[in-house]
C-alpha cells in the first residue's frame, strides 16, 4: 500500500524565493516516505529552476553553504534518507532551508 502524498511546508531564503517566483513558504506534495530527500525532490520538481541551488545537480548532495533546519535543529549533516518528524509532516512546522553566513 502506497502512502498518500503529504503537504510539506518548506521555507527557502529570499533569493531562492525570487528565483522560483514565490513569496514566503512553499508547500509541496511529498509522495511516499517523508524524508529530507523526498521533500527536496518535490521542491525541485515543482520549481525546476531551483535544481542545483540547494543540492549539487549530479550527486544531489547539499551545497556547502546551505543548511537544513528541522524543528529548530540543524539537520544539515544528517542523511537525506532521514524521516522528517511529525511536526513537519503534520504541517505545524516548516522544513527550513537557509543560506549559511561566513566571513569575519
């Protein structure tokens, strides 16, 4: 039995909102397992212009200066197969994609 698609809220940085032609959070339908990878795949499928901005085109690995936050925790180095927790799946929290700051 296949799981129904789940709407997942994804907060993306302002410059990616501009690129995708959206404002605020993006809601994507995630079919099957609700993992980091599935959420990002759904985001890139809905907004193809974002392909390669958050993850590398070929390897699908997170770009170095991009961070993922789930329920106020940094999940940037977690496996993309990690399942998103209930607050993300039920829509009470957003999966947050941020551009990291560097410099001194």
